[in-house]
C-alpha cells in the first residue's frame, strides 16, 4: 500500500466521503498502482466495483496519471455492451474523495455477478470450446469500443470477471493513461492464453500466476506446444495477438473474433460449458459444468488425479517420440532475426545431389519450411516434396480461416549448392486452387519483403508447370503459398507431393 493511503482500505472500511463500504478485494493492477474492490454503495444500497488509484497528492506525475485514467473512464461511460461493466461515476480528490484518504482517483462501475477469472482457472486450463465461448463477448466489446474510438483497458486478468451466464466481462474499467487500442488486443490474446494454459503472457501480471514460457528468440511458446490437443488456429491466434511485428502479428480484435467463432462451432459438441446458478444467491458463487451429472467432491478429486497421471504419462511418451523423430528427420530450426526455416536434406541417403551443369532438372541441396510466425507446419516433412517419390508429401496444417487471417502465408525454401537460373517449376499436388508465388531470396531466412516474385500460379489437381520470369542466378528459391486449397466447413489445407526445378539454358 502506498505511503499516505488511509487505513480504511480493508474489508469493512469506508471510503469516498463515507459512501462506499469495502466488502472484498478482487486484486490489484500494479501498473496503475490500483486496487480493485467489491463495495457497497450506502446511498443507493447496491454493490459496485471500485478501481481505486492510490498515491500521494504531492506526487504531481502520479496525480496527473490518475486524472487521465479517470477522464478516460468517464469518456467511456457512454459505451454500453454486455462485455463491459457500465461506469456509474468517477471520483477525484475534492469531488467525492477526501484529500486525506491517500486516493488519487476512483472509478465506480456496476457490480458483475459471477466469479473471478482467476478462480475459474485455479483448477487448470479450460478446453478450447469453453475458452472461446467465454472470450467472445469480451472480444466483441473490445471491437465495438475500438470502432467508437475508445480504449477499454482489458489487459489485466484481475479486471475480468465471469458472469453467471458464462461470459467474460471487463468488470473494473479504467484504462492506463498511456494505453492504446493495441493493448486491448494484446490483453485479449493474453486472456485466451491464460484460459488455455493457466499462464499469463504479458508484463505486470498478478502475483502467483506463472508467466508464459518463451523460446530462445524471446517469443512466447504457443499453447499447443504445452498442450498438443489444442487446435492450431486457436493456439496461433493467442500468440500472434501478442506480437508487435508488422508481418505475422494480429492487430485487431476482429481477426481474433473470426477464429473464436469458427473454433466455437467446431468444438460445440465436445467442449461445451454452461453456468449453473448457486442455490445461495447471497454467496455469489458460480458452478461450472460440462453438462454431466454432479459428482461427489472426493470422486471428482480421484478422477482428476487419475486423468492427470494419465495425461502426464501420455505427454512424456509423446515428448520422447517427438525428440526421436525430430532428431532423425530434421536439423535444428533456424532462429535468426528473420523467419523460421526448418531445413531437411532431400534424398533417402542424406547426400546433396551434385549441381547440374546444363539445362534440365536440378536438385536442391536443402529444403525447409519457411514461416514468418516461427510456427512452421510439419517441418520434418519438407524433404518429401523433393524426394522424387510422388506417394510422399509435405502438407500444411489445417486452418479454419484462409490466409492472411492467422499468418500471411507459408512455404518451402529450397537452397542449391551453387546459384542457379531456373526456367520453370513443376509442382505435383492434389490441392486444387492453392495459390503460390515463386520467389527468389538472397538467404534461407531472408525477410519476405526482401524476396522477389518471379512467377505465380493456381495449382491444379495433378501437375502444374510454372514458367518463371527472367532473373539472376540464385541459391534460394521459395514456393510461397498465399491461399490454401479449401474443401469448405473450415477446412483449408494444401499438399505438395513433388517439386521439379528446371534449370534454364
């Protein structure tokens, strides 16, 4: 608690010129030096949510930041949506707050019945379908607010509550003075990550909540790397909404909502949750169920222990197999400043084919999956596209949405023993409608914007020959997929069985 803060900031204490009696703490947002409380409005005889900005009135900078937060909250009071608690009033020293209370500002909002978000995940992560249904109303609120030119400040988990009918709601409004719309989008991605993993992926999270793990390059590890059963699209949207990069990052809540809608429909039969009202309304409790009969608490505990042990054993076996398979089929992924390119050596004996010296087919020395989001699809299968065996293949993951909703594209980067000048490429594929660009690059992990397009085509079912434009000899050629083959129903996936590179005269 900051110096000068009144001792009444405890359950039963009264603040706001004696109007608000504190009932229970809901958490704290250290970034704003704010405490979050459930309180009782003595004048109107109703419960409210208080965002209390603490500090010393003599600290001009802190006082200015608190005023800006209060002003932004008041400005947002005209915005109404089920996904955000309505702002009732704002208070400042001298207007509702005594100068000796040690409070620089206070946002008063209607109380959200239900449960704290942190209590919901206390027993572990949620299924994908449950997470999407919970998050959609909050995402819709953020999208509506951004269209109205407002920032909500939905980027801290203790500001979020779960309503009695099973929706996430911003229960403690009051955006930080320097918060922008991008912070709301990051917050939405971080909350999704929290629901799926039980870990928080942004700075300044609550104490006691583990931070999201990061890879060698500093990026947050995708949720499906921790829990392989999670859908790829949902895992991808969680981490890409956290990225500030212009290529690959998700910058709007609308893009997140599209994925949530599709995942929710896909998971409707297997991951449905609903809220069941408590028999004692005064306790303000919510019971969460997957529509199964209620069990004895001890039976539940035994069941979860059994399931947990089985899951741990399964994950251990999968991890061991993954290490063996990756070690056998692929080299270590490239983790430079550019995109990921996971390299495979083509050919059954692992030997690089000697470079051709005349016009005709030329075999690359290496081939790998090129991905600007550091989440390459089926990286250990890349060499199958050039193994001269049309019964093997490299295939993308299945995406619920077409590119560029989750990523701008994905491709195969071939590297040659010496610079070559190509006349054409012939791609054998059953994935009709796949749109590809043939690009030349100066290095395996060249940024996409530094590559040059020398040919484009829509693949047919079978062989597609692509005549290439005039270009300088190059050591690296990228087949860049910007549209996947679609079979409807949220299934977007492409397959490449064989690629034939033909050297020019």
